[in-house]
């Protein structure tokens, strides 16, 4: 017994403190287990001569084209009048619209994240730009390509549906009767905040380093956030939270009803994206307060 007590005493002297494990060990001051990417420069002239720059723009164009094509076509199928006596399962309803938007974002972010970042949304691009994740040159180019892709996607849907497209409001966003413009603006701000905050959290360098599965699963929470926001705000604004989506549908529909409230679907998402970037970078990550 005396020998065992001596071993215990020697062990306690050799290891006087408990050794942290798990996340406690990861938070020690002896070094980071991840690398914080450096801020992107405001202007990067060399990008203009790089194929990866134009490849990213093309990827954003194609992704937004496919996004508008599938989602607007789904919206058209839901709003089309149906005789319930003939087919009770003729359309997918509001839940189906939400799944179409969320599911397409999930699939397209997965496909394009490694090429362009998989933004598919000027508000997301704007939020990432404010966080210095990409240069102004790349941000503007991606936004332009997203808008062009959205216009083309909505245009193809109109080509398929012809007269029905205008009669069914073309999938355009506007504030629904019974709601004020302030209601619509608030819904767009909060909805975009949810989306962009999810983007920041799902692609965080710190989380990606500690959980190897995070980069693979990142499109899932982003798509699910889009799905949930659509469930909540379709009755209010038809859910924009994506200026390219709203612009593409408005241009192809091209009626006063779509343009009267159109500013809401730019101002709201950009404010929501800015707030999400500020919250994540300053409050959650405290990046401005970290010592260099």
C-alpha cells in the first residue's frame, strides 16, 4: 500500500493541474488550430487577367439561371388555378415552393462553392464583401452575372408558359394586400439576415478547421435557412431575400405591380446582409478586437 501511495504522490507532483480536453484544449492560448484567412484587398487588378475570375462569374450566371428556372416554374405551377375535383395533387402548395427554393440553393451551393463561393445572391455577395472575404472587383462582377442569369432563367420560363406567365404574375415579388411597405421591408431584412448569418456560420474558418465534415455539409444549413424563410415570408412578400431573383422576375414580367415595390427587394436584403456581416464579424468572432 505504501508503494501505491508513493506512486500517487509522485504522479500528482508531476502533473499538478488537470489537462484540458476537447474544446477546452482547443481554446488554449498556446496557438490556434485554424488559420484565419487574410482580408481580401479592395481592388485586385490582377484578377482581371485570371481565368478563375471569369470562371467564377460564369458559374454564378449558370447557377442563378438554373435557380430562377426551377423556382419560378414551381411558383407558376402553384398559382395556376386548378379544379380540385379533377386532381387533388395538382400542385405542391406553399411548402413545395419553399422546398424548391431551399433545395435548389442546397444543390447549387454544393456544385459551385469550390468555383465561385456559391453565392447565387447579390445580398450574400454584398455581405461577404463587407466582411472582406472578396474584393470589390469580384463582388461587382458576380452581382452582374447573378442578375443576368436570373433574367435569362425567368425569360426561359416565360417562353414555356407564354400568355400564362403574365396572367399568373410571373413569379414577381410584391407586398401582399393587407401588409404595408414597412412590413415587407422588415420581412426582407430579417429573412436575409437569417440567410447571410447562416452562410457566415456554415463557412466559418474556425468551425471548418475543427469539424472536418463542416465544408461538405455547409450547403445543407444554407438551403434549409432559405426553406424556412420562404415558409415564413411567402404570404408577406412572396419572399425575395435575393435581389437577382426579384429583378429577373420583375424585368420579364414588366408590370407596374412588380416595379412599385421593387426597391424593397434591394434595400431590405442589403440591410439584412450588412447586419449579418456586422453581427458575425464583430459580435460572434470579435475580429476587430483580436490582437494581430
